[in-house]
C-alpha cells in the first residue's frame, strides 16, 4: 500500500485525520506512540530545530531528508510542508517527485512568493503569488506524482495576508479547479470565527485542512461539527514542548549544581534505549555476532 493510499484510507475510515507536527524521527515516533493518525513534517519546526528563522533558509534537501527519516521511523503517513514548493512550477515538478520517493503521503504547498516569511509572525511580509501562477504549481504537482493517491493540498494564505474572505474563497475555488485534492486555509486570528466563516461559505467538494495554532479553542469536537474538515494539523507543539522542557531542565541543573533533582522528572535512559530499539540490537548480537 502506498503512503498516499494509507492516508486516504484513514480519511475514509475516520472522516478526519489528525496530524501532529514533528521535526525529527524521534518526535515522529512519539507522535505515533500517542496515537495520532499522521505526521506533519513542519517547516517551522525544522527551522526552529536548526535555530534559524522560518524564511526559506532551510534547504529542500534538509527538509526532504528529515521527511524521509520521519516516514521510515514513525510508520505513519507523513504530510510534507513544502512551503512555496521551493521556487516556481519547474521547482515543484522536481520537489514533488523527490518527496513522493521519500515516502510522503501528502504534499502541502502555499500560495505565497518565494522566499516566504512564516505566517504567524506579527507584521511579517506576506506576499502572494498570482492565482494563475499557483494554479500552474498545482498542475505541476499533479503531473509530477506517479501515485495518483498522493494527496496534493493547496494552502491559501489570503486570510493571513489580510486579503479577506472573498479573496480566500476565490483562491480556494481556483485551486480546486486546478486539481487540488484538499484546501488548507490559515488564519492568525485569536478566535476560530474567521475560519468557521470560511468553512460555512465553502461550496467546493475538496475537504478542508486546518492548522488551529492561533485559535486553540478549535477542538476536535468543534471541528467535527463543521463537517467539511478532513485534516486537522497540530502545527508546532512538538518543538514548543521540547523548548519548554529543555529550558526547565537546564535551568534546574544550573540552579541545583547537579542532575540529582531532575532525574525523576525526565525520561530514563532505558526509556530512550527502548525508543532506539536497543533490545532488538542485543537480540541480533546474540544471533549474528560469532
């Protein structure tokens, strides 16, 4: 079964796919352990892991390698956040081919210009490409995929850019007409009102994807009431949780002058060994090392 078919099967069976953001194979494994349906291979999280801004400075190769590793280690369908497609439609042809080979189940591409600026930053530059240009990118993505089940998600940033509801709907309709399998609409409003208005007004057949980072009141129960949502992405919680945990642990070690106080609060070495598969290594050593 292909990765795309696996994702589509989950969507058909459950009606809503929940994807947890990850930035490494380990975080992807923990998302799988927690019971999420898919992994969001987040460009923001990977940028943060490298300690650089989310402004298209992390290369496609860096993100692609991490996507491949997350797909391999988690066993879950991976939703690849490829930002603007790393360039124009010609770049998209190559990117989609490479991400499909790497095991991605879903490709998410947004309609901002390259290089992009992360969506939720206050006062950030949010330059949009022309609708026709982005339609060409969607068509290129469809032409590049070998597996027809690979899911192409068109992400419109019209609300992020302050262009309003009608522009967002206009773009979403155009992107569906170009062949997008799903529409992701993003907002930085602090309540779900703007997004819910878009969902109610959406008259297309393509399911909608949401990333409710800015409006945490959007629970799974509330999403299901909207009925048109097919993909719910928890967009950056892995990296934020790890930053908070490391800061607290490091500060406590410095304050107490040792690790004695934190030992009971962090994962054991044996827990990490289990995640690494060290028990299998020991079994294989007994079996094969002579």
